[in-house]
């Protein structure tokens, strides 16, 4: 079951939750970044090794023009099952 994503948000709108997002300086180029509550990490979608990914996740991206989208539902909230009657 694939997870439903939100629409793309513009750079002026910041995520509510800390975590991993599909985020890029262009909606045409999709990559993964971490939002730490204040800053975006560098994009690590195309990193080759685990060491490189770790560096990118911890390196702050200084661009303010980041478009992003995330999960449409908080992953901590479990969907309700339909009751049987």
C-alpha cells in the first residue's frame, strides 16, 4: 500500500513535523531532504554511499527556495479499521 502524499508546498511554507520530505529547489527535480524544524538538509537522493548520505543529511542547505511535499497523514496515527456489522 503506497502512502498518500500532500500537494507541493511553496518555499514560504515550512513543514509542521521534523522528518524526511520529498523536497527540492525545483518541483521538477525530486529528492529527499531532512527538515529539522528550522533548516533543510542538503538533498541526498543521488548520494552513492551510506557515508555520503549521512554527510548530506547533516549538512544544512542554505537555500530558502525549497519546494516540498510529505505524507498526507501523520504516520503516528493509525488508520481506523472499518467495523464489521
